[in-house]
């Protein structure tokens, strides 16, 4: 591993002093006030400044009538102000709801209205639809723009700086909800996943105290945050860097040439990517001229990595790789495949997701939730301090997902081998994982059904060499009607985000296959596309 870490640094991080997100800014402002907390588009912010601004944000929220437990939302790409807002909201006891910036306005409104957010904070690229957003979210009391003042929204810096930098007089408990991230369900209705401060931080504290070389953080480490902040992978990875006192490079979005430039210029030592992003970086013409000498580990998740891709990436980056498996409901990583299990020649373990993180329990159960023995496939369940508080205003769905003993159903099918390594076989639910995005068939089908030529539709995930899975629609046209694949795709993109729209459309004759209950058998439709593949995720 290049760049030997200063092990003494990790032992000097007092994780017990940071039981809440607000404590992260507070602790590091005291311990390393002049160290750079984050860099964003040429501007550095030290920990003392970050903490001071977080206090101002907290006091501004309180002055605006935001009480403990109230929701506020963020819609936009990555920026330094997002993390000021996150830490400030945590100090005020508010709950931050980050929304994926690529969602269509009706989708954004559905989330913000469901959360009951009092305020919405926007990045500059969202201001072109401020009129649509205001009309679709009448319950929002105020909109705040991070960049220059615009009509219909207040200016963030002016709003923040009008308030005191003193610590807010609010008591925040580790059990309080800190983040509410939305994930669609098989019904297509988004669910607000409530994550407490303890969910976010306690498991990471336990992992930091274990002797896992890939998970160590050293003095001078530089973290790159380039994934969308509406996902646990983006916001969670950002939190990890701040928790460990690293310098975080914040990017608006993943732009490959820019990411490579920053990795070389700033000596990035830790980064979290999806395999597709790794592949795209390797395709850049200057990748082999980039200085990766400071890179100590590449963490990746959302999908397994192809052996050929891993060989090339390891050779080019000169750093070990570590796979991560988790979900929003588990606050991210619960299983990891360490670097030592990644070998150039491949091995059985590289077909799996890895072993449980410290403090995480994994079991495989049958349809009646009875635990199954090693090497027998069933549904994957997990139990740990990282399991969500529950789904916002969906007590019944929460009870269906997490039992009274704290076991959470992942919806994935897999098995554990004799050594406790987890192997994922398929999804029990119908979710499609395309790149770093989760797409749910019911939501896409609902959008496609509105096309005047379509009688019925089923949406499935099919293998894709670049994205892992691609969204495919199988449609039956109404008698006498005509429509092209391009027609249907373009129509769908007017109703939902482009990344959810089908990449291809196949036409079927007659009725689509259905089970006894009348539900379309998506698995039967998927089978021809996945035939001969050992892993169907």
C-alpha cells in the first residue's frame, strides 16, 4: 500500500467525543482549528471556520422557525455550503433531507412535500426551475440559493452571516434523526429513510477501532467526494472524511477529467467510486499520466467489479481496492471485501460481497424467516446499530422491513459460506441497479403507461457491460397503434428523470405473462436476458 499511514493519528481521534454530526465540526475545530476541512472550487475552509459557519446556520434556522425534528431539504449538486448546512442542521436538531438533483420537478415535489420540509436550499443550477418548484411545493416557507441572489430565493451567505456564531442552545441526542434520505419502493412510492446520529456514527466508530488497514486514516489524508449527495454513498462518504479529520475535496458531480485532475493535484488518498466510474476513469486519455502516488485505497460499491477491470485499475492506480455492500436503510456499508481478497488471477471470494463489518450481524432466512445453514440461498437480513430508525410516516412498511429483534430485510437473495462470506445471488425485490442509481420498475412503468399507444408494459433490468444493469421496457401496443422505441423513451423522459427512463424497448404480442394473482411475472421476462450468467445482479 503506497503512503504508509501515521497510525498514531487514528488513535488520537476521540470518536467518543463525536456522538452527533454537530460534534464532528465542534471537535475538530477544537483539536485542529487551522487544518483544512474541505476544498471547493479553489476555496479552502478550515475546521474552525466550518464550525463557526455551522453555528451561524443553526441559529439562522432557529430564527426562521425551524424547531428540533423539523425537516429542511437540499436540492442540488455537491458544494461546500451543503456540509455547512448539514452540520448546522445537526446542531439545531433539524433533519436534513438531501434530494437527488437529477429528479424531475414532480419527483422533487413528492419528496419535499412528503417530508414536510419548511425550507429548501438550492444550488445555482436549480434556479432555472425555481418557479416550477415554488408552485409544486406550496408548503415550503422559504427557498435559499447557495450562489448569487436570484428572484424567488434568498441568498445563502447573507442569510447565514446575519446570525450569531455562538453555539445554539439545543440539546441533541445520538438517537435523534439527523438525515432523511429517500429511496423508492417496489410500489414506486418514495420512502423517507430516517437515519439517526447513532446510525451514522456509531458503526463507523466501531470500524475505526478495528485493525483494518484499508479503513485507517492518517494525518494528511485527502478525501474526494464526487458522488451525488442525495445518496448514502455520497453524503455518507463525505461524513467519513470529516469524522476522521481529513481534507475533503468536494466536487459538484462526477466529471472524469476533472476528478483525475483533482486526484493528482491534491494528492487524493481515499476515494469511493462505483465500478462504472472506475471504468470511465480508465478510459480517459491522461489517466496514465496522472500522479496517484498518494492514493492508499479505492473503495467501490453498488456492484461487483469485473476481474479484467480490477486488474487494469490496480495496475493504473497502484492502490488496493475494497468492495462495499450496503443500502440506505443500513446507513451504507455493512459488508466489505478487503483488499487481500482481491487477487489479479481472481478467486472464489471475488464473486461475493465479503464479510460483515465490525458490529454487524448477517443471516440468511427462508420464506418464514427461519435462519438457513451455510451455502443455502435465502433472503439476506442484517442487524446492527446502523439500521435505520424507520420509514418516515410509514409504520406498517417499517414493521414489514425490521422485526422486533432488529433484523432488517434487505430484499436481496444470497448465501453465507462456511467462513461467513456473503454471496449475493439475485434481488428478491425488483429493483434495478444501473451504475450508482437504483431504479424501481413500478415507477418507470407508471410513467410509460401514459403513452397513448401502450396497452401494457413491464420494466426489467438487463445485463449491461458499462452500467451493470440497464433499464428495458417490454411493451404491448394497443390494437392498431404504432410507436417506436425512441418515441417511448422520449415520452418517458418528460415524466421522470432521464436515468430512470428505459435505455431500450422491446415489443411483445398478446398479454405479458402473469401469475395467479394477476401480477406480471418480471422474473420470467428477465430470464432470457440473464441466461447463462452465474450472478444476476
